[in-house]
């Protein structure tokens, strides 16, 4: 009798296993492409504005803070962070070219781990891109020490005084060569998704008249050359790494008509971002459109002006969530940010996207901005493809699944190694939605069954390095 019962239990277990394995089966179907939008936030290291919260935290504390940022970003349905990796000619990563940043554990002090490598690994696990943000020419900040191999010690002749800071001479070919070498070193050694520059080329007034003996036109020519070389150099190493720049939001006062500005980026900063966008020297431009929709620096008027320059390259505006209920803009409600997000989608010519300035305001839910974001980021989205970046489309994967114990285990095999990401989608009678995004090297994932509630289809879709979507492997039940 005991032997019989054991056999019966074993038979039932085998039948259950067979039922689980057959609950989902491959079908020769397709699925709609996932939603596309670039949803990013700047994470600032200089002055410890966003991360780490203060210098001198232990490696474990720094990691914990970064994981909180990444987890919150996923919860809010962002798909990228723009991490400041070179705040002032120093590094938040292991470098033989520049010292460890003072904003981590002290000037030149090894924090005990590689923050950039850690962030990339953890971000990619969560379906987030990491764009490495470089301040190209700021070198020193008053009152802050620098490491022994800092450029100000190795080659002080390259520096120019600009108020309380010192900058690398932007027109110097030697200085430009050093900056390009630093950026390309990161591109080669780290699995970043993008290279990002801010708006600090020549300094803002009143410190823009540094003693370099150059006219405004000569300065612009030098910066144009730098931007062009940066783009072509990055693409020569890794064509899929996006290159983006975030200039001051107004090219020149009066463009578009009626727009006012106390800063002339074209004349003062040697920043001809209109040329860079029109020439295709960037994969996206993120002008800092930090003003309200209504006013002499109208967000919508500026967004439309920038978007019309080159319909083949996207404009993803910088949106100032930091100005909600702020000294810069007293009384600004979070609803203004929601309205700007709506406007950016409506006015986008090539593809939609936004970058929020900066993490601290997002992380603290300033003014209830999470509610405004949640109204609009209703599902996960994948960054838009770079249609001008030609790569091969990944082949359809072979997919299988087993469900039981409140979980779904997905396995897939890829005919090639072309996928940089996998998008897991679920289909219901009401449409398809994205469940999660996974790194290209992954071939298995276990997810709660609740993620597929009411779903009759599961799709696993490969995304190429340049963002092209391959045909998904689809399961039905």
C-alpha cells in the first residue's frame, strides 16, 4: 500500500510538472512594439547635490544610496539615469588619467569600489540605461582639494581662472586632447549607454572673459571642433553609445522671436548648439528649458524652435522639477511639470523624451511631482532607436515558460548575440504592456504570476545596440 501511494504521488507530480510546462506554449505570432520614450534624470555628484549625500560615506552606504535611486527610478518608470562621472577633472570611477573625486571619499581617495561599474551593473539589471555625464572643462572648485595626479598639478599652464573656479582652456588643443582621451577611456572600458556633456564650455558671465586671447568667433570654432571630434571619436569606438549635450536653453536672445535672456550662450559660452544639432554631431540635444510655459522664456515656444532645427535628431528637453516651490520660481506647482511633459510629447519631431533636473527633487517627490509623472508614465517605455545608427536586427529567440507557485519562469535561447536588451511584454484582451526590460546577456528570469494577470500572451523581444526591435518569441496559453 505504501509503495502504491508513493507511485501515485510521483505520478501526480509528473502530471503537474507536465501541466506547468504546457501552460505556456510557443505560437507563430507577433506583438506590437513596446512604447518608446527617453525618460531620464540627472544624478549630480558635484557639491554632493544628488549622490552621494555627503563625501566620506562608506562604500556600503554609497551603494545603498545608489540602489535607492535606481529602485525609485524603476518604480517611477524612468529608463535612464545621467550620472555625473567627471565633475571637475576628477573621476567617480577607476582611472589612470585623473584622480578619485573629492565628492566621494576625499580628494584622490579610493572609495573602496568602482562606483561607475557598480551603477552600470545594477542599473542594467533593472532595465535602466546609464549615460556618463562629463563636465569637460571645469578643473578646480574653490576650497576643494584635488588628487596628486590632477591636471592642475600635472599641467597648470592649461588652466584659466574663472571667478572662484579654474577651467581647462577650452580653446587649447592640448586641453581638448586630454578631455577627449578621458572620455574615450570611459567609452572603451565601461559598458555605458551614452556620453553626455553639460553646458559648461566657456564660463557663464561675468567670468566668461578669460585671458585666452580669442575672439568669440574663434572660441566657437574651437568648441565646434571639439564637439565634432567627440562625436566621431565615440562612434568610431562604439557606434551604439549615444552622444548628447545639454546646452543653455536659449541659443541667442530673440530666438524664437520674443524670447528674452540675460545670457547669450552663442556669444558668452561659445555654444553653437543649433549648429551641432543641424550637423548631426549629437544623437540628441537636451536644451535646459527650465522656464514656465507662459512667460518671456516660454517652454513651449523654445521647445518648438529647437525641435524644428533637425527633424532627424531628437530634442529631449531638460525639465526643472527642482524649481517646484523654489526660490528661483516661488509658487511653481508640480502641475507645471506635468504640462511641460505633455507639451514635449506634442512638439517632438523625431521621438519623445525628457530629462529631469535633478534627482533630489524627484527623489523627495517635491510638491507631489510623482503624481504628475505617474499620470503620464503609465507603463514602461524603451528609449527610441537611433535610426541613423545602422546595426543588425537580432533574430527571434526561442522561448519557453513554466508557471507554478505564484511564479512564471521564462527561458529563451538567442540565435545570435545581437541583443543589448530584452523586453518582456504581456498581451491581454485590452492590449499589450511591457512587464520589464532585461540586459542582453540574460537568458532566464523568474517573475511573479501577478505580472501576467489576465494575460494570454507573453512576448520576449530583442532590442539591438542601436535600439532596433527584433521579432519577439511569443507564448500563448
